[in-house]
C-alpha cells in the first residue's frame, strides 16, 4: 500500500492539495480536496469509495 500527499502552487498563487492511495503498484483511490470527494481508479476501488464517503470519517481526515 502506498499513500502520497502533496500540494501544488498554481500560477495564480492558489494551492491545490492532493492525496492518493495505491495498491500493488497501481493507482487505487484519490481524494479531490475541491469537491471533498474520493475518486476511484477502478471498480474494485469503488467499494472503498462508497464506504469511506458513507461513514465520512476518512473524508474528514483528508481535509
């Protein structure tokens, strides 16, 4: 399992944060800070996305 957090300074001076999770060398799920939603990379990650968004705890930790 790989977890990567980062931030980018955009040309307009704003900052964009990111959080990505990988598994077995592949992208699994990421968190979009602007929308506050998880983005599943495939159908397997969709189950995790629904669970994390349903209970809200993981999304709260990302913000």
